[in-house]
C-alpha cells in the first residue's frame, strides 16, 4: 500500500531536514524557521486540543494572511481536524450559511479587521447555531503542552485519503458551494506547480492573496515540500507591499492579473530601475489573463514573464505553463495538464472534441475534489463517466496546451449565435485608453441578449466612445455581431479574492 505524508508530516520532515531555514517572513520583519514553525504549530495544536478539537472536528476559520494563520493550519492538521478556511471578503450571510453547512464546532476569527467587527459577527452567528464556539485570534493562538497531544495522524493511502478540507467557491455566483478535499488533492496541485515553476528552497514567493483561498493552502504545501520562503502580506497595498517584496528579494512575484497590473504600474514609474531584480517568474492563475499582459510583464519586469495555470476551487492547478514554455504559450495558453491529470473536450452538442476544437473542459486527477458537502450538487458536477465538469470552455492544441476561451455561462447568445466574452475582453484590454475590461450579456427583448462592455479608463486617458470601440474592434478583425452594443465606464471592476470579475454584480447593475 502506497503511503503519503499529509501536511503535518511534510512540515515535520522539513524541520528535520533543514531546521534553521527561514520558511516564512511578514511585512513587520517577523520570521519563522522550519523548526520554529513546526514547534509553534505543535504548541497551538495542544492549546486547541485542550479546547476540545480532536480528529475530524469541523473547524471554520477566517483570518488574514498572517504567520499565525499558517501556524493555525498546521496545528489543525496535527490534530486531524476538518478545516474550512473562509475568505475574509465574504459577508455575514455567507458566513452563516457556510458554518451552518459544515456544522462547525469552532469558528476562529480576528476581533476586527479592515473596519469589520468579525468577533461580533461570529458571536451573533453562534447564537443561532448549536454547539459552535467562537475563538478570537489577534495574532495569538492558544498554546499548550505538546506532551498532552494524542498521536499525530498517520501517513495515508491516497486511494482512501480522509477528507480534511472544505473550500467554498469564491463567490462569482450567489450561493457558495463547499468542495471536499483531502491532503492528497491539495498536495497534488502543489506538486504540479512545483514542477512547472521549478521551485526550490532558494525561492522567495509573494503571498499577496488571501491565505484562506485554496491557492494559499496550496502554497503552504509547496513551502513544506520544497522549503520555498513565503513572503506574507496581510493586505495587498502596492505602496507598502512592493517595497516589502523588494526588500525580501522576491523571486516568484505572483499571483494573478490584478497583482501583475499593479507591478507594471509601479515599474512604469521607474522605467530605468528594475522593480524586482531577483524575480524569475510571475506566477498567475485564478482569473483569465489578457494575452498582452505576458508580453508587457516580460518586457518591462523581466524574468520568464507571466507563468500561469488553470484550475478551480474544486480542482486546483489542472494545467500550468512552465518556465520553459514559449512566449506564445505563456501569453495565450494555460499550459499542459499537470502530472496525473487527464483532460477531455466535450463540444456544446455533447460530442467529443478533437485537437483545436472548442468545448467544455472536463477533468480527472488527484486534485479533483471528492464532491460537494451538499451531495445533491454532485450529479451536475460529474458526468456519467466520472469526469469533473469544469464549466470552462477551451481548446487543447496538438502539444497538449490548454487555451481557455470562456465559461459555459459566460457565453452571450445574441440572435441565437454564441459570443465569447473573453475574446472581446482580450481585445479591449489591448486598447490604449482602457486599463481593465469585462464583457457581460444583458437581457434584450429584440436579440435575446446584448453585449455590454464595462471598462476602466487608463490613467491619463479619455474614455473611448461606443463608436470608437466599434471601429477599434472591427480593425482588430472582430465580426460585427460580436461588437458590444452598450458601453459603461467604472472606476474599478468588482473582483473576488481570486481576481475574477464579479459579473453577476455588473449584470444586476446594468441589466435594468
């Protein structure tokens, strides 16, 4: 029987292998070595165990990207609890829904953060949920004597790995869905990223997105496997975050389109001085990237450019470019399948798609979740042959590289013809007067749906008119039927923690 180390086993192994290696640093200059990290997690595990947390106890937690958050995760892994990280951007309604559905026995929150009283909100929720205690954590975890701890969770067989995680989809739809994951499924995504980016202990990675996202936990596994140093950023603010990453000699400056655009803006203020001279790649994912972004990042920031991957909360990092991929692949594709992943394309007429044919991407692999906490959702999530239906449209080329062309639900149907929102967005992003763009479908009594472009104007530029957009897109070769019929200008596009545009909010605002 093949046995694999879970998160706790990986942290222990790293501490034994290289105890004095600095594994994490934060903006305040605090740091943890591998041994300090392991020991702090074990003391916290003992403190949590004294509060009643044992193997399989469901624990929800909602903390910023702190060193203590990473310590908490490993402490809960030491106990074998079932963890439910919740994104801090979610509101009370979602918090109540999630903690109720997971039957959380403990809810860990900060007292207050970013003008929100999380402790008050959590206690109010706990009044209506039997058996849920609230633990307020402000950069301090409960501690106890490690000698009081039960034996650590054993190594596991991947074929029967226990569910240890519940991650909720990040809110591009109204109701979140809880995906059930194992240590093995999260680790599989980390291994795919490690190989693609060739990550080693000499790397220093920007942890600039919410740690509660499945990508944050994936990076924690990556730290434990490779020893890469995580640079923890509580809240991404370019004016403070970028100097921190500079001081710490970041080599992997992630983690997605909004961050890369912020790095570019900072670089353009000092064109003759490299922003991140030690950066060798700009990892991406979580949200679609405009092809032009890679070329701009590579030319202006250096390194390999944007090295992105594709996945979902339910199946993270199914594909990923490598640091050796060509510029065309890095700009237009999301890489080949990571080790062990199988992909297929199913066309909209439900027939199998061949090389270069567009259709829904479906997947099998170790990182695919074990279904949803609400098992009634599983029938729609998996097809009759067990393939996970990603809901993403794409093509796979002859070399196995995947290009995402849109979402099944992000296809605008005008006069019965399909329009890919992403195709139009990529062209709009390259417009010199536009800094950011989203294209949405809105109800139309004449055509069924009409395409609406929502744009952010580039700094110092004037907003283009709808007629100017028509001429520009036509010159780029876009057919007339795909050109947006409506134009809206906003200061900023609403995005979730992964960087995905919250199109349901835009539809609600402009679909009246």
